[in-house]
């Protein structure tokens, strides 16, 4: 449900002609809820990005910011939807009890229809098309048969977000422009490279995480699958950093949470809260460097 509070006013940048900032939000499933404190920190500094890029959950949360939502509004909406078991169940049930099995693609792993699911959960403030956003947004998806990444910047927003977040073996691929798309994090887990030249300072937020050792037992099939994806994405990002790092790269301390831990939304947000002060300090240092140059 939408927050019942009056929509917050987004602070205007202190100087419209001053240094600009662009924001890249990465893939990571529920760990991506750690992007929200980053947005809140920017709000508190009166900074609105000149451009946003996102993969998977980063694209979804980035779309909220690009649509004009504040970090606080995104936080409240998240806690009132995916953060509550009863609301989560009701939203899925709202797809229709008689047809929910078909609407979701059947109750088999790898066959869930993410486009239908997102349609039941995304806030009403998100426009239907990219042109309705107040900040330019780049949504990254992976063309499965084309074996390459695709950057969406126009057209149907819901379709693009579903394509970007279609985690393999959990959701069915999403058809986009006649092609089949899967999770954008496969090719580009933190797409800061697509923001080069759009702003003076580019920030990337990495919520990939990695396999966490448990009680000495080997990982099960699902953990092995998600863990292998994390290792692959980490390798992609490490290589990209060597070639061309962003001005600021953030890594919230949320590695202990799993891809589908959305019901732990409050804990994830609390774990990422310490990131805000560090981000503010790093932005201030970079702003001083930009002004000096």
C-alpha cells in the first residue's frame, strides 16, 4: 500500500550550476534494499542525480527515485509491501485466486512471471513509460540468446524492469523487443560505465555479496546456483573496476542476507544505515576536488 503520509518534498540542489552526480544501483535481490539509505543520504544533502542506471533490483529502486520518490517514501513503501508477510501474500493473491497459478507461470521454480508480479507490487507513482520519469534512467538487461547486455532508456518501463530483474532459474525470461531477457546483473552487476560523461561524479553501489559459510555442510542446489551467480558477477565487476572504476564505489554490509530475504527488509535497511555518513563524507571530498579542478 502507498504510504499514507503526505509526499515528502525533495530538496533542491544547493547550486544548480555546480558539480553534478550520477548514480548506478546494482543487482543483488533483497540485498538491493540497501540502495534506499544511499538515496536518503543524497536527499539529505539536497542532491538529485543527473542520471541513474540500474541492474535488477537496482533498476527497480532507481525507477522509484527517477519517478520523483524520496528515499523515505521508497523505504516506507517497501516496509509496507514486501516487508510484511500478510501484505506480500495479499498482493500475490490479488492477481486472482482462480488464475494465480497461470498468472505467475505455474508454481514451479524458474517459471514465475515477474512482469505480472511487479505489476502487483510497484508503486502507482511509477509511470508506464520512461518518458514520464523526472530523471533519465538506464535499465540494464541481458539478452539471453544474443549473449550481450541491453540498455533500455525508452518505451514500456514495467517491461524493462521485469527484463532487468528476471533472475535465472527463479523467473521465466521476459520478452523485450522480440528478444528474451534475463537479469541484467549477469552481464553488468553495477552499470556505472553507462553513466560515463553524464555527470562530474559517478557513484556505484555494489550489493552482489558472496556465498557465506554455514555449519560446515555443502550448499544446497539453490544456494549453489545463487552463489555461483554471485561469484560470476564479482569477477565481472572486479575486471571492470581495473579498467575504469567509478569515482565512488559503495559496498553496504548486507552480505549475510539472501536473494529472497525481502521479509527481512527492516534488518537490511538497518544494516546499511551506517553507509550514509561515509557516503556524505566521500561526496564532499569529491565535490571539493571537482571544484578545485
